[in-house]
C-alpha cells in the first residue's frame, strides 16, 4: 500500500510545473512585455500557473538576447541564499515569506538558473529587520534597475496588490500608502503593471487570456483587489487606470469521452491493480463514486469503471 501511495503522489505531482513550454503567454501579453521596459506581473501567491507564466516571459526575453533583470518578492538580506538557489546549489528551507513561498516558487527560482543568457535575479523585498516600508524598498530596487544602462528588460513578480497603480482609500482608513506600481509611476518609471485573476478551482487545468485595461475582466480583477482593502466606491473609469491589463485564467473545458492519459491513467492502472490484491484478474471498483474521475473526461460513456 505504501508503494501505491507513492505512485499516486508521483502521478499527481508530475513534472516541474514551471518547465519550459508549460505555459504559453497570450500574444497580447507578450506584446505588452516586449514594448515595456519594466513589467510588473501581479500574482496570486502559491499559484503554480503564475510562476509558469512569469518564467515564460523571462524565457522569451532571454531567448531574444536581452539583458534581463528579474525581481522577486524575497527579502533583500537573503540575496546570497537566492544566488545559491539560482545556481542549483541550495534546496530546502524557503527563501520567501510563507505567504509567498510555494513548491512551484522554488521550482521557478531553480528554472531561472537554467535559462542562461544575461540574466540577473534579485531579492527586492525589504529585510525583516528593516524599517523601510516594503513597497518603498521594492520601488527603490526596481527604479535602480530601470536606471541601469546595462539592463534591457526589468521583469518583476509580486503579489497582485503591489501591482496596483492606484487605490481609492477610504477617508477613515489608515492606508499603507501607494503600492509598488503607484510609487514607480510617481517616479516617472515607464512600466506595464499586469494583474492576474483565477477561478475558484479547476479540474483539468488553466488557460490564460489577456484583458486590456478597461475590459470587463481587467476591471473585475481590479475591483476584486479593491474589495479586499478599505476603499471608497469608485467608477469603472478609475478601475481602468489602476492596472495596464489582466491575465484572466479560465478552466480548460471538460472533454467528455477523451482517452485516459497522464496522471489519471497511472492512478487508474495502479488503483485497479492494488484494489484487486495485486491480481490483475480480480480488479475491483476503487471509487465509491466512479464519476469522480469521469469529470476529467477519462472514460467514454458506458465504460465508467464500476458501472
């Protein structure tokens, strides 16, 4: 049984979610990234798709021969550890804050080190012992990279809130001040600030599309963030200026009757084999509700296991 559990775990984990080619950026997003010297990509922390998309943007810039500067939401006093992680010499303890860190975040850091090219990876968040507000510290780091003549492209991955250009704080609120995107814009940095919006959950995977500023999906992404904060009511016209677009992720549609492949195939084979007592001639239904995996589009009608 222990062997079976390990096999199922391996089937679910699969390969590196940030492997090259795992996500193809929407053409409109790629165009924005190519035309902007500084790009802030907001993310929902812990979401592998965010890390895969960011890696794809960095990979494309490196492949184009650009000198790329990458900023990550990791405390600056951990730069030496980040350097070792990028070089493949460090694994284990997380670099980022627990809210930011995730297995796919560590995979992103290691994958950046495998891209080669003229790539610099920097920890831009404020040290835990510092007294400078986080967004101001990050803005200082990004602005310095923008002013560096040896850099062609600045790509930064931060939480969605940091990528907001403006926030209509309520008068009675005690706001923390402008976020990273707003501070950079105030300093005259020409940037593109892109948010990301995700559905609650998906079974088959995610597919990205790009919504330009002012489009319903982009406005909804801004409003979802404003709702988290203590803000005054504001019209869609102001929401349209709070970001330069949004990546709207949608669930991959179910393909009923599609052949069983990948992780579901491994789970099916080993679960039936082990549920039958290691005897392939005595398979037993292994799901109390067989349609649990049917929602993956795994079996044609009439051939659902256990029916």
